[in-house]
């Protein structure tokens, strides 16, 4: 098994560099692939800011990637919960942070938008300090 960085995934999803795209495809064809949750977080950011992917396209791309039979995601339950909340309007990074948190413990933040959005899509307790 090999682990890949964000740039490998981005090349695979965008095909913006034909040579690097083909090298990425070859890696995915020849190896079992481990992808850390932090690489997925960075991938979402790059797709959103550098490539102007919308929320639905990002979710579809990450779900498709996670669904490949030779891809192993670091903590797939956390990713699936975060993608669900992201689809419902949460920021992806915020959704990952919250999904990683213990459900029975309050999550403290100064981010009022996060508190407001999360209260609409999850039963987690978010509080301001």
C-alpha cells in the first residue's frame, strides 16, 4: 500500500496536467492507496479555491474517490459524516472538525456561523466560550 498527497488526487480529478494525470492514474491502477483525512481536507480546499468546484461536485468527487475498491480512507466514518454535513451547508473543514469530536462532549468555538449552521444539520452541542 502507498499513501498519496493532495497533488496526486487533484491531478486525478482535474486532468489539468496530462503527464501528471497519467502518472496519477497509473498509481491508482497499480497500488492500494491510503489517503489521510488531512489530505482530503486539503483536496477540498484546493478544488474549491483553485478550481472553483462547487459543493456538489466536491462531494461527488470525494465520494467517488472513497468508493474505489483499492482506496483506504483514514477514518472513513468521519469522512462520510463530514460529507453529509457539507452537503447540507456546513464548511467542509468545520464538518471534519466536528465529526472528529466526541458527540457527547460540547464543541467550543468563537465561529458563530459554524454554531448556526451546525445546529441545523447535527445534534452536536456547539457553544461559545
